[in-house]
């Protein structure tokens, strides 16, 4: 039962263009969402988060959008850089146990120079 | 400002042996979480610990797996009598608060290979 889904296993984008990574969830009790970036043989690195009381959060080149009615969130990276090439994981946590992150299966982003 | 430390980074065990994975949280963090990642999958929550307390072990297999976070020293994830299916990357994370919109910071992981 995959409660957090990243349906695109991979994505290729030209350097300088926008990268859009998508994530869908099924549990309406999720109220905190995060994006992590992971390089090979390293641990996930926290990128950006959003609480369910907001629909947008921005940090430099990274913006996360949350559409609660559609149970969908997306991560926008603009402009994309070759160093952004990594696997991106979406994670969600429920109000009842905010420490228990539920991760998606990841999207591998490749930014082409 | 050291991050979350895990050792060893790679561990090879034969079936039936024991595996011990260590995690030192970030300075100032007293909440530790263990996750497991199988190939081509996302990370799966295993256990949440505070110093000398297991808060939630609902994601941990009932047999052969145990975790501790003693008053002094690192958190330990222990797998007894390992089987091939235990081969995975095991990540430890830590956070300062443990509730609300607390963010977990991950270590580099231990890659366990069971022969």
C-alpha cells in the first residue's frame, strides 16, 4: 500500500530550464511534506518542506507547491543546474505521528549540460 | 558542525551472523530514527528512539531486529542471524524536537550485504 507515490522514476531536463518533480499521496491525514535529495552512496539531504496550512513554500531555486484537494505536491527547480542531478524523494508525515515519515520511491533527475 | 554519523559505511555478513550498525546523532539532537531502503524502493521507517527509550518500533520486524539508544554513546541497530533479505541500506536520522514540523537529518547510511 504505497501512500506516497512518485510516478515518474526518471526525468531529464536541460540546464537552465525548469525541473518539475511530482508527488501524490493518498492519506488525507498527512499534514507535513518534505523533499529530500539523494546522491549515490550518500544519505538523503533535506531540501524544503511545507505544512498543510500553506500551498507554497520557496527557498532560492526550490519551490514546493501543495494542492490538498488533489493530494498532490510538486517541487520546482529553476534554473536547473547539473549539480541538481540526483534522486529526489518526497516524504509525508501524519498529524498523529509526525516523526514517521512515509517516503515515495524517488525520481531520478538528470540535468543535461 | 558535524552531521549525523553512521558506521560502518559498508558491512558484509554471512547468513546467520550478527550485524551491528551505529549512529551518532547531530550535536544537540536527542531523537533518533532508523529507516531501511531496499533496492529501487523508498526509505521505510523502522524505529524511533530517545535516550534510553524506544518510542515507536512499529516498523521494525518482530524477530531478530533490535535497537537501543543508551545514555552514553551511539544508537545501535542490531540484526541477529542475518538473512539475504536483510541486505539493504540502513539510514539513521536525528532531529532536535521529535514532534510538530521537526525536520529529520540523515546520515550517510550503512550498506549491509548478506552473503
